[in-house]
């Protein structure tokens, strides 16, 4: 019986050991037998890139982005692969999207941290500034 979690862990371990050809066997099994397995595309694309199959790596990265359009790490990889494949417009678009998600995440992390600090009385953040940041964060995340 195929266990996608075990296959993913083996593929990751083999990639960490730079045994990319062996890792690709497990990534291909996941892709074929369990394509809805969450998050395998990043490692798969990296292993393909290490084996100089950038076209397939970009295809896998795009597949992952299709499933999770908020994955900044995967968008950064897609940007790099696009650049390596001499697709500068696509590389720039992925890079801008990735940076936007990273900054949205940092902003919201800041707001949440200060919210809890304010509740405990340990924040120098004024209530008015907190409300402005909270509103801004809500708007940013909705787009």
C-alpha cells in the first residue's frame, strides 16, 4: 500500500543528502498516485532543478502555485526558474507576488503580536495606531 507521507519523507531525506535522482522517484510516485498531497511540489521542483530539468521544475512549481496561490516560497522558486529559462517578465511577476505575500504576512504578524501585547499592557502601541494597522491588515489580506 502506497503511503504518500512516507514517500514524501524519503524524498525529502534523499534531497537533503543530494541524492536527487533517487528523491525524484518518490516525488514522481506522489505526483502520480497522490497528486493532492499538500506541499510536495516545492521539493520536487528543487530536485528537478538540481538535475537541470528546469522546464519540468517550473511546470511542477506552477502546479503547486495553482493549488496554493499564497505559497511565497514556491513563487520565489518559480521566479528563479523563469529567470534561468530566460523568461524575465514571468520571473519578475512571480517575484513581485512572492514579495507581496511575504510583506502581508510580516505586517499581520506585527499587528497580531502587538494586539496581544496591548491586551497584556506590554505594548507601546497606541490604541489608535493599533486600529489603523488592524484595518490596513484586514484590507491588505482581502486583496
